[in-house]
């Protein structure tokens, strides 16, 4: 059995899944995740400012 080219496999999977995706829900979820990531970055930055140390990653 031969393996499919990764680009062809991706195309086939996307074509099979696309009819089942609600683009409005997907867009809302991606936007929510973006907001959550931004908030997490802000929390980390705030903690780095509040904690004593030399700025190294913890």
C-alpha cells in the first residue's frame, strides 16, 4: 500500500469535513480562543511584573 501525498490527504480530509462545519460557529470559537490567549498573555505579563526575580521564565 502506498501512502498518499500529504497535500492530497489534507485536501481529501478538508473536502470530507467542510460540509459539516458551521462557519459562523467556527469563527465565533476562534475569536473566543484569541481573546482567551490574549488574556492569558496579560495574566502572565502581570505576574512577571509582580513577582521578584531576574525575568527568567518559570
